[in-house]
């Protein structure tokens, strides 16, 4: 350790010793001062308690005397008991306070005075009790005399004793205070002298220490100045190196940035450019540096530059879209951002221009706009009602078809309830199925329903609605796509098709009745003819008898006449049934079956049977009654469908096929994969009243065969087909469609 350090250590120890001594003196002085103050607080506290008790005792004595005096003056017997009770309470409280006072620390003189006061108070209390007793006996005169002659003087004596006690207390308290104050002054004087000595020693030591510290500080300042000069030199070296590194890093970023970057002066002359601009524009660095930046813009972009460059000088930045012309005449759509670079004086003398290729973004934006236009065109051109609903069932967007359907008064339906919007002339109660459908769609279900609505013009329409929920990533429905299709015409066509089927069935029944009538006429004609012949023979035989019975002959003649009459009726009936005002015309079988299948498509869809049509008529026509041929094909088709449905066949399929046979015959076959035809009735299938169906009459195939045979063809069953049933008919070719058109 050096000498200076040792001296400094000794000085510090001496200074610490002086400070410790001064601190000890202050602590001791503070202790004695606190003890004296505490004693003083105790003396003052006891005195205050004594004075409080004495004042309370005096106050109670006055109250007791005043109460007794009030009793003597008023002499109110109704208040006597309350006043006596009050006197008792005052006496009890008086005794309690007197006892508390006697328990406090007292001098001998104070104790003697208190004993005298207590005895005087007891005597006064006894006198007051005698006065109360006299008052209770009604002797108020004696009571007053006793009060003024004895009780009042006794009360005054007791109060004088109390006042004497108070005077003694004040004198004693003053003596204690003077003694305590003298002790405080003496102790404070000693402490101040010691503190003054310590303060003088501290100043002397502090001055000597300060001189030593000043020398040490000067020495250290010299060392620090030398170190600062060396650090400053090192800092300048580091800053120079850092600046060089930063410039290299900035140049690297400048050259590798995937954008065209130019540094231009106030006249627009290019001072610097990056490698990306050189590589992608096709120009060399010499072709760019020194030229005006507008030289590389299109004419329209030059005008934009002329408009924005003054603002750039004033505001310090600008942004615009320009077209950059490359060396190979390619035009690149650029987003151009220019920023002013201030010099040391804060003036804008150069500018940095950054151009970003947005050609792909522009193409994407145009493609998006084209897609949006196509979507809007499709959205508004479709014949279906389409609208987007929020989860509450309110319309967010609706297409033109829905607006036209609702009516001209609904120009803007956004935000309206979908149910109320489409209700129009319908009652809101009729919208309950739609309300329920929206609730189901909100829960995530795909909902289909048909509703009868009334348009704004009063016409009734049937609409097929589909509600499709659109869900977010968490699977929660956020939108509902509502689509509606006007199926009024389709429903009408289906109803007409059903009516046509009913009429066809009625026609079939009429044909069946005609066949039955024809059969019955045929069967009845022979017996009637026989009866007529027998009657005529009997009449001839009777005429040859020698003794002919005229009456019997007359009867036989009448019977013959009625038989002929009945035969005529039967022949007339056969002629009526056989007569048919049938108009035949060229019919294309291929076209006929297509129309027929379309005609019964609603029933085919209901049955779920897959129907395949294979046409091979090649435009050949047959001469036929179109309605009757349709009835035959329909009967074969319905028989197959009913057989498949009754058997509940899986993957049911039905094939209608036409072809031209070698002998100029058009053949049509109906093939199904149902249960087939029972072998027990195969030979009788075309006979009337033969059927395997529980509800059938057995007349369909019989009538169909009659119709086909009437047209010069034949109806047959393929008995070799084992995978179901196959029936068909053949009709002769009349002419080709081309010949018919000619």
C-alpha cells in the first residue's frame, strides 16, 4: 500500500471516530431528553385526569344540589319519583368518581383534604336523604329549613375542600414542570457544547481530507484526460470502419433489391442505379447513368412525371403508376415511389426512385375483375332465384331474377327478411316452412322444400327452394345460399301427363269393353243362329203334319222372328264395336318412344328404375294410328315397371330397343330384369282375362295384340329370355322419314 493510501485511510478513520463520538453524544442526549419528556407527559397526564375527575365531581355535586332545590321549589308529586331516581343516579356516579380519584397517586396533604371532603360529602348526602324523606312525608317546610340551614352550608364546605385540592394540585404540577424544564436545559447545554466541539473537529479534519482529496482528484483527472484522448482516437477508428461496413452493406442491399432503384438529381438526371434495373431492363449502366429518367417512360408516364415531380421537391415524397420501356421495347407496369434525400443543410438535392414491377398484379386484378363480371352476369342472368342470407335469415345480396320475381317495388332488399321478401301476396303464416328451413340450414343441414307463392301481379307459382349453408374453418355456418326455381310449368306438365295417362287408361278400358262386347256378340251370335234354324225347322216339320196345330205354328214363327231379331241386334252391336274411325299416318317409332318416355318421366323417377333407350329405326316410318301404338308401348312399359316394383328388384333396369329386320319390318322390344313371366300362364298371356297381377283385369295384352294385328303386325313374348321378361312387336315399314318429308 502507498503512503498516500495509508494517510487517506488514517484520515478516514479519524473522521469516522469523530463522527461516531458526535453520534453517541446526540443519541445519549436524545435518550435523556425523551425520558424527561416522558416523565413530564406522565405528570401532565395524571394532573389532567385528576382535574377531569374533580371537575366531574363538582359538576355532579352542583347537579345534586340543583335537583334537590328544584324538588323543594316545585313540589310536584308526579315528578317526585323521577327526581328521586335522578338523585340516586347522581349519588352513585359521585361515589364512583370519588373512588377513582382516591386511587390515583396523591400526596399526604392531598389525601387529608380528600378524606375531609369525603366525610363532608357523606354528611351532605345524609342531610339530602333526610330532606327527601321529609318531602316524601309531605313536610316541605321542614325540608326547606333543613336544606337552607344545614345541607347548603355542608355542600359549600365540601366544594371549598375540592377547590383547595385543585389549588394544591396546580401548585404541585407547576413545581414538577419547573424541575423538568431545568433538567432539560442543563442536559441540552452539555449536548450543545459537545456537539460544538465535535463540529469544530469535523471541520478541521474535513479541510485536511479535502486538500488530500483535491490532490488525488487532480492526479486522476490527468490520467482520465489521457485515457479519453486515447479512447477518442479508437472511437474515430471504429466509426470509420463501421461507416465503411455500413456503406458496403447498403450497396449490397442496393444491388440485390428485386426492384428498379435510381438516384436522380433535381433535374431528373440519373446519378446511380442498381444491378437489378440493369439486368432486367436490357440497358447497360452507361446507357442509364447520365440520362433523364423520363427518357425510359412512355409518353403518358412522362406527363405523369411532369405533374408529380414538382410535388416531390416540395413534399419530399410521391407515389404514382408509370410504364417503363425496356431496351427491347417491352413495357413494364411499375409502381413508382420517389423519396427526397436531404443534404447536410436539409435541402432536397437528390431523390431516390424505387420502381416495382406490378404487371402480374395488374393482370391478376384484371382477371379478378373479369371473373367478378362473369360471376355477376351469371348471377343475374340465371332463371333461378339466388340470394345470400346471413345466419339470421336476412338478405345480404340477391340476383336480378329474385328482384323481378318480387316486383318493381323491391329495388333494394338487402337487410330485409328473406321470408317477408318472398311472401309478397302470401300470408306470413304460410312462410312457417321457410322459417323452419332457415333454422335447419343455420344448424348446418342442406334443406329442400317446395312452396306455393303469390307473385306481386297476383299469379300463383310453385317454387322449389334449396338452402345450402356455407361454413367457416371451425364448421360453423356463416352464410346461407338460398336458390329458388320456378317449377310451375313443370308441375303443370306433370299434371297434364297424369291426365293423359288417365285418359289413356280410360281409352284402354273402352277398348277392353269393346273387345268384351265383340267377344260376347261373337259367342251369342251362334246360339241365336242355331235357335233361329231350329225354330224354322220345327215350323217346316209342323207344316208337313196332317193335322197341324195352328197355335203351335204361330208360336214357333214368333220365336223364329225374335231369334232373328236378337241376331240382328247382335250383328249391329258387332258392327258398332268393330267400326273404328281410325286415321292412320306415318309414325317414326324412335321418336314415338322418346316422347312416350318423356311423357311418363315423372313416374319413372318415382319408381327409381334405370331406363335405357336404344334406337335403330334409322328414320323408317310405319303406317299406324299413333294413339293406339302409344297405348301398346305404354302398356308394355307399365307392365314391366309394375312387375319390377312388386318384386322390389335391386338395381332395376328397363331397356327399350328398336331395329330394322331384314324383311323391312320395324321391331320394338321392351326388356326388364324383373321376375319374368310365370311359365304356367305363358301360353295364355294373350288371352282375355289372363293376368298374374292381383289388381289386373287380364285385358291389356289381349287388346295390345288386337291393335298390333289390326296394323298388320304381331305381338310376341321371348320365351328364351331368362333374366327377366322381354316382349315386343313388329310392324311393316311404310316409308322412310325422307320419303315422307318429300
